[in-house]
C-alpha cells in the first residue's frame, strides 16, 4: 500500500428535486434564505415527496431502446453517472473508461403493486397469514420480476451506455449505501487497487411501494 496516497474528486454528477448539476443546486440553495426544499404535497397525499426534476434522458442515454428497457430508477442512475463522467472530462475516453471501476448503490426496482394490493386485502381474512403470503407470492409474481429489479442493473446499464468496463461492485441500499460506495472507492484508491472510480448511488422514492414501506414503519 502506498502511504498517504491522495484521493481526488474530479467530477460530480448530481440530480435531485433542486435541479440538474452543481450550478442548479448552488443556485437553488442561495435563491431563498434559508434554503427551502421542493415538496409535492398532492401527488401522493397524505405523504409528501421531493419530486425529481424533469430530465432529458436523450442527453446521456441517446438510444431509445436502452431507455425503454430501464425503469426510472435505472435511467436516473445512468443519466447522473453520465453527468459525472462529463464533469470529470473522461466521457468517451474508451481507454480510460476501460480501467474505470464502479462502486454503485441502488435500492432495487419497483414491486408489483397489483400483487401487493391483493395480498394486503386477503391476508387479514386468512387463517394462516404466513402460508397465504407465501402462496400468493409464489403464484402471482411473474418469474422475471426479480431479475428485472436487481440493484446491479444500474451498474450494468452504466457499463453498456457509457462504456465503463472496469471492475464493478453494487451495494443494495439507500442514502447510507451511497456513502459507503464513496468510502469504499476511496479506500481502494488508497490501497492501490485502482486509480479511477465512478462511485455513488441512485434512489427514486416517488413510488407507492416505497411510501407503503415507510408508512408501515412509521417513517412517512
């Protein structure tokens, strides 16, 4: 290990309810004092959400076929990764992208809301709730659903669209998983396990299934 090896952040991609890119976020935070979040109180009432800014996915995911096979959480992650590569000045540099490693965090895809609704409606009347849930999940979910929701699909799509083809590691989780992704990337650089890393995460919480989980836990 090289003692004291420095870690530099050379590019940042950022999308949120405040806007797209660093300049938009700085501007949003200085326009009002104190800064105020963007909140949508009507679309998922009675729950409040911070709506993602409208993105022109064609700018970073030019092939419509690639966009169609991704769900929104994958599109946002792939798009924002492209912003980071642009900001770092390495987008399109195939030689450098070939040794760019990824450490990505994602929470996974959407659930089948129709199946969830059926289970919630029937589980209360079932004499054996656990058996009822197991049977319904086994029979009602389409076989390919889980494969289409794997968290590492974000990294896979980044590799396909942006040609980032170094090593890849995915953490399943939300905000803290993204922090861990950046931490692991920094540790690997200090340990001389790579020079260039694309690290971060993608989370879309504007989903009924996410709000259901948060509400059930008393967090929404």
